[in-house]
C-alpha cells in the first residue's frame, strides 16, 4: 500500500512549509507541489481501499 509514500510526502511538505513560513518563497512552490503529490497518493490509496472492499463483498 502507498501509506508510507504518503507519510514520506507529508514530511517533505512539513519541511518545505516551515521554510516558506520563514520567508523562502521558492519553498512555497515546492510545498504546493508536495500537496499535489499528496492528493495523488491519497487518491491511489482511496482506489486501493475501494477495490479491496469490492473483493470482500
């Protein structure tokens, strides 16, 4: 499952967002990219869960 990928990307986001809060504007761009990756990974996990649920029924 992609849960570890999600956790890793959250760590990336945390670091970039902290840099952004301290005035690094380019870190804001990287934080937004990381958020987009989180959205994609979350969707993948959502699909995996739905497929597993369908198999169990």
